[in-house]
C-alpha cells in the first residue's frame, strides 16, 4: 500500500518546497513586525508566557542560560564609539521564524518537528526525545529545551498558579524541545470555527498572543495567501517573497531602496515567515 | 545441514516478512468490538441502553425497563459534542429535568441516588471512559461536522465510529483502541467530501498533503483523506 | 629486528596465549578495579541526571550539546583502529597485524558500545529512546530518515553488529583451541558453545577464508562511511564552523589517528599485563608507530585544509569562529589540540622513540588527549559563537556531571576491554601460527634459493 | 433551563465547581486511559457554559492606575488570560506586560488567606467576626482625629464608600499616597493649563519633545500612549513623527527616540527655556524671561551642545503641531515644579495648547473622581505618626514601609500608631507591621468601579467584576469590608445592602439616566453594563486656560558638585515593577528589563566612562552610599546615562511579599534623602546624592543579552534606516 | 557395507599432503576420495591442489544478502517517508535521495555481512556435531586426515598413512 502510494505519487514526493508552482492553499501563516513601532516594552513576551504555559525558571537557571522565553526582546546599541547612544536603542522581538525550509526540521531524528500544510514549523512534544539537534541547527537560536522538569519544580507552578495554565497547550515536562508555535492552539480553534461555516479564516479573526498584547500594534499576523490579509498586503508592498533569498530591496539600483521589509538571515535560505520592517530614524535631527 | 538451511530460510523469510510488513505498516487492523476497555465503576450505573437503545417494537409504551430503549439522540444529553472539543457530561439539572416528571422510576435505587446528588447540589463524579492522552487534541465538533453535517450519516453510527455500540451498554465502556494507528486507519481512508443531504463545504480547507482531492473517476464524487499533519492532533 | 621469531613452537603459542586467560599480572586487577570505580562514577552521574533533567549538565539554550557529543565522536573515532588493522591491513596482506588485530577489533567493538552510551546519555528523554529506531509500530510512524543522527544510528548499528560478527567469526578457530585446552567448567562450556564445533577441516577453513575476506571488504568502506556520517552531523548542518566540505575525510583521518594511538596505549598495557612480549614485539610496535605518524601528518594536513578553506571562503561567520577558537575562551584547548595532535607526534619520527615504550606510552596518551580536544573544539565554539550574536555565550563550562560521565565512559570501556582479554584470547593464536608458518616457509625458500645459488 | 433566574453571581458559583478538578494539563496521562480521571461536570449550568469553550468577561485592570479595560478568558471556571478590551478608548484591546501578569496577582501562592491577628511575632488566623469585633473595640471611644486611613489612589464607588465611612467618625485623615505619582506635574499643569491632567495627543503631533516623560514605559497611561506613539510614527499626512527625549538616564521612551539628548540632572527646565530662546518666537513676558538663556549658557549648564539646541528649535519651528511633555525625571528635584512650569511654557510658546494638549473629559460625578496619590500625604502622615496623633491606622493599597524614603524612617513612625489594620493581598512590608491583617479578594475576584485619572477620549467609568469564583474562601472584597465596617457605624442607612455588589448595583442604577441607561429597565442596563465593562459618558470637559504666565518662574543654576557625594542617584521606574507592588509576580521578575535585559535582580547603571574612572567592571558589586545609608548591588555599564549620575531601579529589594519577591535585589527607596519640592511638598526622588565604591566582589550579571552585549557583530539583524530613505505613506 | 572413520595425525603439512596424494593415486576400492577430510590448525589452501576445487559458495550469499539489504533499505525508507503521515521537512522532497542513498548503503552492508555470516555457517556446516574422531592436537600443531571408508579399505588406507610418517592413527570402534 505504501509502496503503491510511493510509486503513484512519485512526483509529489519528489517535490521541493517552497516554490511558486505549489503555493500554500488555503493557509500560510506569516507575520510582519514593524520595528519602527516596536517599543521594546516586553508585553508580547509576557503575553506569550501567559498563553503558552511557559515556565518561569528563576534566577539561578536564568543565569545558566536556561530561560524559556519563546519571544525574546533583543536590545542592540549602535556600534560607533560615541559616548552616548543618541539615536536610542534598537529593539527586536525574536521568536521562531517558522521557516519554510527550516534547518531544524531535517535534522530531527524522530520527526518531531515538521512543516505543516499551513506553513508552520510544528513541534510535537510527545514525539520529541530531546536530541537538541534542531536547536543546534537553528540559525536564530529560538528553540528552548526543558532542562528540568518544570511542572514539578518548586515554585514554577505551585498550587493555585497551576490553575492559570492554558488547557489548550501542553505543559512540557523535562527533556523536550519547545518553541514559538504562532499560537497554534488559537489558529486551530479559528480554523475549526471557519470550517464549520464553510469558509476560510478571515483576516483579523485570529491573533497571536503577542500580537494581541502589543500596545503599539507592531506585530501583524495572518494568512499570507489571502490577498485580503494585512500581512499579505504588507509583504507585497515591501516586495518580499516567501521563496526567494534575495528580494527587490537587496537590488538597490532597481529601486528597492525605499523598501524596509527584510528577513533575518535570508541568505541562509531558511525562507523565514517573519518579515521585519526596518526601524526608521529621523534624518533631520 | 538441512537444519541450517531451514534456519536460514526462516531468517530470510522473517527478514522479508518484517520488511514487507514495515513497508506496509500504517494500516493496523481497526480494533474489533472484542477489544473492550476495562469495565468501569461509575457512581451511578447509568443505563445507556435504556436511554439510547432501540425501542422494543412489542412494547409501544416502553414500560418494561429491562427491554427496549427510548432512542434518545446521543446529542440530547451530550449536547456539547457539536459545539465543542469535548462531548461533555450533561449537567445534573438535565437528568433531573426529565426524571422529576417520570414517576414510574422515581423510587428505584439509581434515581434515588441521582436525587440525593441533586438535593446536595453536588456534581456527580463520573469517571472518564474515553480519556485520551493529554497531548492529543481531539475535537468532537469537527468530527460531527464532518460526518453528521457533511456526510449526513446517522448520529448513532457516527458516534459509534469511536465509541462503539453504546446503545447496547449500560455504563459505557471503551470499545475501540483509540490509539494513534487506529485514528490514522480512518484518517487515511478516502472519505467522500460531501454526500447527498449534507451541508455544502463552501470554500473551506479539507485537503492535506498539499494536494486537492481528485474526483473519483467512477462515481465523480470528490474524496479526501483526513488530516495528516502532526499538529492537527497533537498539541 | 623481527616481527616474530619463526622458530617459535606452535604448542608454545597456544600455551602462552591461553595463559593470558588464567593468570595475568597484578596490574590487571588494579586496572580492572579502577575501571569499575570510574564506571561507577559515571553511573552515579547518569542516575542523577536522568532524575533531575539535563540541566544538571550545565548545558543551556543555544549551547545545547556538550561533552557528551564530543566524547561520542571520540569513541566512534577510537573504533576505527580495529577495522584498520583487521580489515584494511588484512586486505593488504600485511601479516604483522596478526598478533595484534584481535585486541584492536575488541577495541572497535567496545568503543562503539561506549559511543552508543553517549547518545543515550545525551538525549533528554532516554525513556523514549526507542522512538529513534526504525521499527514498525501500531502508530505507523517512522523516525526521520533525513536526519544525520538517524544515519548515525543506522551506521553505528551496522558497524557494531558487523564488527561483532567479524570479531566473532575471526575468533572461532581460537575458540576451538580454548575448548580443546580447557578443563571442565563454565569456560569450557562457553567455548564449546561458541566454537560451534569447529574442527579445522578443509571445508571449514575454505569457507572461513572467503567469509573473512568478504566481511573485511565490507568493513573497510563501512568504517569510512561511519565516520563520514558522523562528520555529516556537522557538515550537513548550516552552522558556521560545522558546514565544512572537508569534514568527512577530516573526521576519518582523525578517527584512524585516535584509533592508532589508542592501539599503542593498549598494546603497551597488554604486552605487559599478559606477558605477550614475544608476540607483541617492538618491531610490530614500530610499524604501528610509523603508521600513526603518517596518519598524524594526514590529519595535520586536513586540519590545515579546513582552516585554509574557512579562511579563504567568503563566510564571515565561519571565519569568526576560527578566530574565536584561536583567541577566545577556548584558545588554550584549541592550541592544546594543535600541540597534542600535530607537534607531539613529531617525536615519533625519531627512531629511538619508535621503540621506547615509556615514551610511546606517554605520547599515545597525549595524542588521544589531543584528539579528544579536537572533538570538543568542533562542538563548543560553534555553540558559543554561532550565527546569532545575541545568544553568544563564551562562559559556558561543562558541569562536573558531564566530566563525571566522560570519566565514567573510560571506565566502562576499560572494564569491557579488560574482561574481554581475560575471557577470550586477545592474541589470535591461529593467525600467529600462520604468520610463523608462512615466514618459516619463506625463510626456507630463500635458504634453498641461497643454497641453490651456491 | 430549570432555573432561569440566573444571576451573574450564581453563575460564578456554578463555574467554580470544576476549578478544583483540573489538574496540571499535560503532565497527566500519556496513553489512553479508562476510568482514572473524573469528568468535569456541573450541577447546573448556563447556556453559554460549554466545556472546553472559553467565555470572555470584561473588567478593569488593577495593575496600575491607568485604568485599562480588560477581557478575561475564562475556561472551566478558571481565568486563564487577560486581554485588552477592544472597545476601550484607553487601551483599544491592548495590554502591557504588567497587565498580562494580572493573573499572577490573582493566583499568587503567597496571598493572605485568613484574617491575621498579631500575636507576638506571628500572625494568628482569626475569624472575620472576631476581626470586625476587634476593630469596633479599638475604634470605641476614639475620635475622628485619632484615626488615619492611608490608601493608594482610589476612585469610584469605593472612594465614595470610604469617604462615608470616614465621615461617620468625622475623620478627615484620609491620606492618599502613591510613591511614584506625577504629583508635581499635576500641580504644574493646573497652573499652566488650568487642569491637572489634560489630554496629550501624541498621535497628532509631528514632533514630540519629552523631558523625561517615559510615556511608553511607566508614565501615566503607557498602553494608551504606546498606541498613539505607533500612529505618530506612521505619521500625520505621511510625515513621520519625530521623538526627541531629553533626560539624564535613558528610559524606554528614550531608547525609542530619534534623538536622545542627555542633560545634566536637574537642568531640564533650563534647556526648555533655552529652546524658547532659540526659537525666538516668544514675546512679552516670556521673551524677557528667557532672554538670559542664550545657547552658550544653556549649553554650559545642561551639557547639551549648542548645535543640538538649534537643531531642536529649528525642527520645532518647522513642524507643527508639536508636543512637549514634562515627565518624572524633570520633576524629581527640589525645583521640580519650576522645571515642569518651564517645560509647559514651551507648549504655550509653540502654540500646542488646544492642539496637542487638550482638555480631558471629566466624569460628571465629582465624588467618584480619583483621589490621586502623592508623597506629600505621606509626609503629613509621618509627621502625625511621630507626633503620636493616631490611635488607629488603616492601610490599604499602599506599602509605605517599603516605598517611603529611608530618611523618613517610616517604619519607626508606624510603630507609634496605636492599632494598625492592613487590608492586604499579600504580607508586604507594611502588612508585616500591622496588628491586624485583613485578606482581600484579588482584583479578578472583586467588584468595583474605577474612574481613570487620565481620560483617553470621552469620559468613562470602568467596571471591575469577578472573572472567577474566589480562590480562597476567607478573603473579602475591600468594598465588602468597608460596607461591613460602615454598618457598624450607620446600620440603618446601609442595612438594605447585603453586600458591596448590591451597593454597587443600586448606586449605578440610581444614576441610570446620567450613565446613559436611557429607558432600559434596570436588569437590562445592569447586564449590559457588566457585559461591556465600561460606562462611556458624554462627560464634560473643563476648558484649558491659556495661561502662559511666567511669574514665579525661576530656575536655579545646576547644583555644584558635592565632593563627598559626587553622583546623582536616579531611582528609575521600570514599566513592569513600578513601585514594587508587583514584584511578586514571577513573569515580571523574569521579564528582562528592556534596556539592560537584567532579570531577578537590581543593578547600578553607570556610564562606561565613569566606570572606567572608578575601575568598575560589569558585575562588580558596588556600594552606593548616600547620607541615609547604603545599598549594594551589581554594576552594569550603561551608555544611556549621564556620567555624573547612576541609576538603580525601584521595585526590588523586598523583605516580605512572598517567595518571588523576597530577597531579590535592593531597595533604593531606603537611601533616598528627604528632599521635597519647594512648591508642592512632593518628595524629590532625584535629589539624592551618592558615592559609589567597589566592594571587591564580583558576580555574573543575570541578563538576557549575550556575551557581546548589544552588538550585532556586522550581521543584519536589527536594521535601521534613515527617514529620508523610505516612503512610509506607500506602506500598508 | 558399513563404513568406519580413521584419523591420522601428522607432524607437518608436507607429510600429510604426500599421504593424500598417495591415497588419491591409490584409488582404493571402498574409499571415496571425497570422504577424506583434512584437519589443520591453520589454513592450508595449497591443499586444494590435492583435494581438488571444493568451491566455497559464501560469496553468493553475500551478493544476495547485500542486494536484498540495499533494496529493502531503499524501499523501506522511501515507503516509510511516503506513507500517510508524509511530512515536509526543511523544504526537501518527502523522498529525498541523498539520505536515502546513505541509508541504502548502510543496509547494503548490513545485509551483506549478515547473510555472509549466515552463508558461512551454512556452507561450512556450522554449528556441527563433533566428528567421531578428533584430536586436540589438531588445534595445536598437528595435521589430521580424517578418512571415511569401507571396512575393507581401512587396512589399506592405514598402510598408506603410516607410510607417510603418521604420528598416530585413531580408529573408530568397529560396528
């Protein structure tokens, strides 16, 4: 049966991804983050803790680099040798980029991380054996490993605190890799509801926790293949294409210079699903 | 010498058998009715057969409690199933709602016990019979949408896909394995997408594996498999 | 200097080797005890880590791998010696390998078993280890065949089982000798069982030769593939410092290198402990030493190739890592690796050193240290200095738990090895006889030729 | 449905059953099980109660005084997450990290669960009856003058009820204390604009010049301002707004500025006048006033290069309207009021008043208007306590033992009160000193109304309602307690109210007309109100008085360097920890400080140049010594600070407040000097001078940034582009 | 006619070889040359010159085993990748060739080695019952010739063997 299946659908099984000839249908979840609006306030990160049952590891484990923030806010300084950072700092929210050709997926020995039909990089906790190869191969280092058994650790979820846990999201025990899921539990609920009505999810119907919290609305999230979605329009306006490692912007002479959409480490060809919009700083002062 | 030939034939045979089984692995036989889960003691021995069982044609008044049921729709009590991931146990008030006006059984031990709970305003601590692992995301709503609304199948049949023939049980007992391979054995069948009398599907997503289901050459019906990606069922 | 005396009596060979199964020197027991103790430490660490979580190893989020993987590669590398001596040199008809290949092959087997342990120790959910094995299950799911880790698992499984078979098949005639010479007891029963009724008939020998040759043919490319697959774990990834084309040959060379120096160490120990001076002669030692020296130079060359290709590439991230290795936190270890791996072996170029046992013992240990450092220096800098500067962590240091397990692995290996040498003949008796026989034939021939010339 | 008369409260009881039954999800079974777990089931339920489907109820965030409206996600009787209420004019569906952590206030394992009576060094659990009796006994024969009631900011019906309770004694000693409130600004605004808190339209401004106002972090209504900021960045008429931040220690807002201007601490006012001078558009009084502030003098005194002043002035002239904000950094000096006045003057000069500074709407119920807290009240209380004036002291929503400046020795003063009652969620430092601690319901369990101080658009009254049944049986709502207490005094008047809920409902329905209820019947209106969670009112607004008087405006020259204590101590207010009342919420402890990325600990920010001078490296434990004591904390080299200043964040260094707060970091309140603003009597937070010395110890700073800190090492990660290189108007 | 076994031990291979030559040349009635077995402590492949090409068939096992292993490997892996759960990983095709070839190679070797060993056991007749006549000396340093012949031929054979300086001759007890 499987061999039949293999032979019958041979061309499909030999198909490379992502390419234009087989676009995602009907969903491809993607994000765009406007760094000009992002204030670095950390609301998204805390919202992520609340939504996704992230453990608070405590000072000692944080010191060992074992923090579990799926969404971390990075703060960069200018690297000129002025005394004062008189153009402020640069903030960058960094989470799993849900790459279309994710380096983490190929290396997992047990196939616990895969690419879903709606363009997410899935992470199946109960399948994971904790080889941490995915983390080793992630250029963004956005995968977080459960170094300890947080559910039973003191003071992570003591009595009452555990009642806050989101029942739609597994509480991960020790030895499992985890990462940003684009709030897949919300996507799942929204897709289910839409399907019952015989349609696809409309733009704005589903928000990720970080997007919902973001006071400056710097994060937009939606279905990239839906021409009505804000994310689609933004990607289009910035002429960023999912399956290219070089965009119009990179070809300055062809008029790409007024665009500010870019993807981090595009040159490594992971085809990330998160587009960042460059932070703008006033030239007049 | 023959001994060893036998041995080697055996080994090669085993090798080949394991291999060919392995290649064809993902069709474990669906568990049969015999594969019942353990009997579970519930606080009240609820007679599913009496409530959902078929009417006894010889007893139009349905008076004999030992014979025949009342053909109550599964979703009359498990009302959450069509709107929620879980089917849910009806609130106690629902039981009382009917039973306060059924005088004939009012004094039976089970109903007395029921009213004791009601009077104490205590929820009945029913035990879960079909308890999936915590990392599984199963939605009753989706399956009911798919099979009852779209394919227009009878309710008891659809519920029975996973719950077995509950209408003949008293306290429900697990009759399917509910293990992953068992789920997949159904997901990988080519089910028709819609059937006569079913709800139209509109522009919704129902295909997986990056391919739209093709129309079956013979009947022309569009068929599709169930979802196959990990995150569909695992959280 | 002769590899072996041609006039050595066959009965004496039997006698000498069989003696090793009975009464080794006291040092044997000391080593065995130390090994057991070290293994105990390792077990203790693992139990603690298993119960508490991998955090106790002081790994962290970008820095996800540590000594476990480094030592895993080290042991895999170690295993290549046996194949080199028993399979490759067998194919080349280098008969000086005969007295020593048995223990080298045992070393292969046991270091693979040790390496396998590290894979298990390393993973987060050991109790789900079986998920990584391709077995048909009710779920119908399979491991990810794209993952180099899975290739590793398959390659190691193939290699280990083939090595065990090779070791065993090659040992059958010797087991028969043991059977014939043992007094009644469990050992006799064991040897009787294992020797499968070998009687040295012409039919048995004939098939034996073909089989042995066939397996040797398979084993040689297999050994190369195993370590190049281990190299793929890194080279197939995208990380700077790992994504290097020359990694597979580099790893293979490193593997042969550490294997050979391992052989030198064990050669010296066994020779002393089991009084094998007549068989494990200095002349043979000298040959291995020269081989080691050659491989060390190959390794040095490939090392240089790696640096050069990184340096002249356009990949800034890889370059940064190289600079980081040479100047950063890990600089002492990295330079230590260069010293132990490329400078120390230069002593082997001196004739006097080639047979000086204390010097060789020290050098071989240093070489192994260097090779261990090499593996660590492949792992650590890439994690501490990868693509993403925000997560750079140069302060990471393995915890005592990690060190304890590395230490324990040496105990486990030594323990297995020592027990093996006590239970099975660690010098191949029949092949030594063959060696003696062929050499004496040769001698006779040349003598007759000489006489004829007169 | 058998029982159709479902009341909102009954519904909560129904919900409650299941809360107990739910164990840690995901740690449970890993294979198919039969008959091991119990199903969640209800006795009675409502139509919208479906297992596994969340329901959402609106309430108000109580984490700070901004009054954001929130929506709680409730499933199986447990509140799981808080989101912003999209209908709110204040936060428009958004929340900050602090607001997100509200659930951890509710589920905190260290909440007080029983009334506790001091017995020796221990608290002994007593019943509520006994507690009330005890209060009655202690109040017996005590005159109104001898009672003091200390609270944080209160508003709405709670304020009314509290007022009535105090009235029943004839007590006038209601001290409203907030440790880090913008009290000086209120006074200055009152003088400049005629209202304490006008509306700032950041989104309409083309240039925002902010003097230390951390409006994106912790200032007034940060979530609201953050949204305005996002619009401001998108630009009015396609012209992107420019933010210039003037301060001595970089705040989160400063980090987002186009130009961050570092000034010598305390000279913000001088710079403001210098800019007015440079603008050259002022006339009359103002021109006369600023004449002396030429760019050389201003540059010398503030440390801002003359070119910079010109550029700012030119930009302000070019792009109008603009908005000038005076923030806490400018106010925290003995001449804070003067600084604020000078800065506000700039708004007048630029013609922003009425454009970007507008009158805010006002709730037409003055008795419900917020009693805003300040520090002057604490000083009065402290003096009174020292004079032995108070026999009974009540304390609610304030933790002065932690937040009072060290110089005040408030803990000792407190001991002089006869009987101290603390209404508390947790045993904080003040509750630890109390004789009687009464446990409060969490903000997610309690009823209430709240009127925000800063009104975003129209006037609104926020409804706070329980999102789930009480976690602990023996906690009470503040309103319920007050009602019980007032019944002891005025039983007749209040007997018709069973509880605070009934009081609230009656009070709201009484004013149904004024609250926009129209002709709806009581139940409908009430249910609608609860479901919206906001009462939006037409409201009126006081007109701004365009008073640009310069009378009395005099700015002192920057203080000379104090040889003994050469550095300014800037106690910084972080967006998540504020004055330290939320430090026990672990998400906030583990959420890195945006600028330093430090977690779980305090630090001393010091400029790298100064650090080099003092030979201090990152992680050195330094001792910060002032006149009133010293604290020890790890040093962090931070480029965004004036070299003559150091900064220590407020909020950590608790000696109480439970497992997540106690023992982490240090409390800079402890070493603050008791210097007050000359005009308002407010504590001048930034006036403390200190010296810094190394202790010789060093630790590894626990922070999120890696080994190379905030460098991108030549990689294209966080990219910046100059504004003339992009066309924002063409974007989506 | 009943047959008996006879084992002669020789000091060196040359003697044994000579004995075999003679036995072959002698063409003794009641003795089939194929029933002669040489037992030796080491391999003497020169003996084939005398005994004739008694071919080893292990390599055929090897070939079949390796091909079987390789084929099975490739199809097992591809089939498993392309089963119902087929998931895209890293943008690569669901059935990617490079990894599958690597694994096919491993399976090729595995099959080859395992079946070769199996072939060895089959061809060499191992494990075997011990033959009726055996001397431990054979595993030490002596060469043994085991002969099975009719009673009638025994004496003659014995003569030939003794002729070539057989050290010792063991005889199976007559039936």
